[in-house]
């Protein structure tokens, strides 16, 4: 839970919003969905663990409310660009983000690219993979 607290504190610092405030104000709900998304997708916490974490911080929560927050995150990003910017900032500046989390970030970002840019990404990934195979075979 220490890592979850660190993430929540970083979110509070950059957004100036308390995700644990018991309110349905849209700005709080959106930022809470950011935290739930990070904890679920990046940190691989279970929905019930996230709900218990929220409860330990004074926020009423259940696994179903966390699931709703995670599921609405992408919609929230479409209507509030700052949330996506905050996710990018948190991802790029995190010192202890593992490679699985970075892969999740890449997947999330790829979902928001147009078809032309997806084709560019496919070519870049293909080139990188070919280079890795060549380097691996030279060893």
C-alpha cells in the first residue's frame, strides 16, 4: 500500500485535488479514475485491494465502484485532456515504474492514435524487433 499512497500523493500534488474526498464532483471523480486506472493497470492491484485502499484513506468504495472508475477512465480522457497529460507526466517521471507498466502505457497511448500513426508505430516496432533478433543471433 505504500506505493499506492505515493502515487495518490503525486496525483494530489500535480492536480491539487484530493481523490479521497467523498464527493461526486466531476473533477474529483475523473482524478480518482486516474488513480484507480494506475493502480489496476500499472500496479496490478485487484479491484478489492484498491477499494480497501480507498477505504483506508477515508473514501467510501467497493470493488464495483473501482471497476466503474477504471472503465470510465478512457472516456474521461476524451473529455478532459488534462487527465491524459497527468497520466503521461506520472508515467514519464516515475522512478520505479516497471516494464509491464510501461507496456500498459504504450497500449493506452496506441489506442488514441489515428490509423496513419498506428502504421508508423507498427513499422517502428517491426524494425526494433528485427534489430533485437539480429543482436541476439550475433551473440
